[in-house]
C-alpha cells in the first residue's frame, strides 16, 4: 500500500552534505530521552496549532517550525514508498533511529502508521513527536517512543503577539486555546503508550511552573519524573540562555529533567539539522 504523504520542505533529513555540513547522513536527536542519539528525521507538513510564546521580557517568539503551520512553506507531496526509499539509502551502519516530527504528524495518522510499520520491519527505532491533541491508536501502537509536547497557555497567539509579529488572526489562531485545553486527549495518548512516552514542556516564564503542577497534574501523576522534560524557550542560543535559569530552577524544585536543544548548540538555529 503506497500512500501519499505531505512533508515539509526539509523532507527527510539530514542527508550527506546537507544542512549539517557533514559528509555523512544523519544528525543527533537534540531533545528529550534520546538526546544525543544518531537519528534521521522525517518532518510532516501541517499543524492544528499556531504557537507563539512570550519570553520573560514580553517578546513574542514564533514557533521554530512555523513554515509547517503558519504558512504554505513549500511542502513536498510524496509517498510513503519514496520516504522509505530515502531512509533506506541514508540509514547506513549503526544509524537506526527515525524521528517523525512536524508540524503535527497525527494529522496524517493513516500515512504515519504505515510509515512506522515499515520502519519496524526494518528493525529501526522510531520516535513520534506530537502535541498530544489527536489520538490515534494505530500510530501509538507502532512507535517506540511517543514524545508529547503539551502546550501551555504561554503559547496562545493572542492579539498582542500577533501584532508584534505582523500576523493576521485566522480560524486556527482563534481555536488554539480550545485545542490545547483538551487534557483528556493527552492523557488518553499517555495511557495508550503504556510507558513508551515522554512529556516535553516548552518553558520561558515563571508562571509556567504552576500551570504544569495544576492543569497538567493528571499527567505528571502518571508519568515518571525521569520522563518529564522542561525545554528552555528560544530559537537561538542567546534566547535559550535567557530561559535557562528559570528552567533549571523548576527542574530542581520538582525533580523534572532538563532537556537541551543540542542541535542548536551543534549546528546553529537553522532548518534541516
């Protein structure tokens, strides 16, 4: 079954002599439980959210993959067969980890599940990065790690943020708050993953801590602390440095884990790394 699938403009990455500048395919997973793991990435186009954060100085920070959601971003229309062929050509030696990310990959759940089944038959380990707002049993059953990044209220694209960035409100920006408030859907995903899960919160404000403790208590009570990660807000090393102190203090107080954004440290703030 060769299903059509829509990828972002990065597609399957990084290939040899691509954005990393390396003569060999692959990169290191930058975040979470598998940080530092040699990996290939598949980025799917489209998202049901429109995240714009605010740092502690009040500056609006657009999602670092905004081309998958806010704009058309020159997506690639291809097939699952073609994605698998590109992976096969680049997954050499000990490179055995595939990360499927977005955007929101669950928007293409049928195609994603088929891709994951084929990766499993190859013996590759897979991570699916999702915001947790869409439940699909077939996807969850066929991935090795479900990486859920629940979105906090600080991600809501309010009028002030939209004005700062010169973005017009639309249906997706108006629905954002309602979509991220579906904690029951995230909990259903966590329970279905049965231990093969991590929670990864983007944090840039002190108020984020109490929100995680209260609004997301139903999640943090059933996920081990070693699988609850806080990631500093920021698309650049300078932005991350601004958020780091807040994040580290929250981790120490709550026993949660800090996750770096290793790909930015290694290759800078750019696509395809």
